């Protein structure tokens, strides 16, 4: 295959693209991992209060 400049786009061009894709995938994986590690679980008391109130509304209806 020839690119517009007339040079052949051989395996080296494809290799560079694969490297760039692998690098960007790795960066995204690290960012997502850090974001997930930053998530905090809700306090147990708050969690139980919301569940108890939801059950009360369910029983009333």
C-alpha cells in the first residue's frame, strides 16, 4: 500500500500504530483503576437507614 506521499506503508508503520494503541490502552487502564480505588463505600448507618425507610414505604403501599 502506498500513502499519499508515495512511500510504502510497510510493517513499521503498522508496528508504530500498534505500540500507540497499546500505550493508550495501558494509560486508560491505569486511570480507570485509580478511579475505582478512590470509590468509597457508604457508611453502614446511612445504608441501613435508607433500606429501612424503603421497606417501610413498601409495607405502607
